[in-house]
C-alpha cells in the first residue's frame, strides 16, 4: 500500500501541475493539506479522473473569518468512511477516515503563533484521541509543524525551545510535551514507527520545508504508523524546489 501526504500550499496557479505529480505516484491513499475552497473542485476533478473515486474533505468547516481558511482532503481508490475526529480547536485541520480495517488520520497542525494555543491543544487532543481509541493498523500523516531538530538517538527538540536549545519560558513544558506527543512519544511509549526514520535512521538532516535555496528548514511532514511496516519512504523534494509548494511531499510504501 502506498500513501502520499503533501501540504499543497493552496496554490491555485500550480494546482494542475500538483495534481499531475500526485497522480503519477500511483498512491493508494492521498492525504493533502492546505486545500482551499477555490482549489477543491479542481483537486476532486483531477483525482476522480485518475481513479480516486472516494474522498472526504474538511474545506467547508473552515470559518470564512479565518485569516487562511485551509482544509484537508483524503482520497482513495477504494471505499472510505469518514469517522468522528478528535475535537481540535480548528476542526478543518483534521480528518479521520476508515479504509477497511485501516484508519488514516490526516492532520495539518496550526503554526506556533496561532491564537489561544491552537497548535498545542491540537497536538494534545490528537494524542489523547490516539491513546483513548487504540486501533491498529493506523496511519497518522500530514504537516505536523514540528520538530525543530532531530538528534541521532531519535530524540527531538521542539519549537518550545529556542535555537540554542533553551526552553522558552513563554512556551514552557506544556508546549514541549504537546509537540513531542506526536513525533516522539507515540514512538517511544506506544509502539508507533516514523516511516521515514525507521528506514533511513536519524543520522542525516532531512528538511521538508526550507527557506529559499534549501537554506535551513525543518522536517515538518510525517507519516507515522502502527501495525504496519514501512518498506520505502522518500520525500519529493524536487516538487518543492520547482515551486509547486513550499513543502516536499512524502511518499511511503507499507505492508502488514
């Protein structure tokens, strides 16, 4: 089974090129973030034409007063069933679907400056949902907007810290624990695998969002799995470098 996750940056002018790139991968499950009211019809048309007859999205849940009303879209070749998602602050940012006995959680975490601790509450609620309703096999994928840094031993530094590694007092331990919950605690305490790192290790840097000309950046886009084994995982960095999005897509092959 092949899963593709990509933050498509709401780019209407490049949507046709984005869709062509996605379709060429031949994924079984496609999870997109930053789909907008304007781009959704084009995405649905392109995906349906390519054989993705089943889909669900959250675009209509984004309130118009939101500065950037962005939703997520999950598409599949086989039937999918939308499930009740965790009650996150911005409901348009998470979509849970069942594909046979597999559950897929498509998540776009708010960024750190989002008001009322939207990012922290989102991570806490998704982590609580995954713990309270254990299910296997399960996939959590999307733009999780963390971590700040990954270490060779698999530990992470979150955006609760400054670049020096100092915990920022205005963010503190709750912020750190919330960001860590999805990209570290699931692995360390609950038997999940980071599909990319399980295959490639932590020895080298791999940024899925960068500043111009590949300067700096962070690995914000993830596929985490429980009850599945990754057999291949790669970032489509050229899509980002060619300006299709400011994020690289992640493509992962999984077996039971």
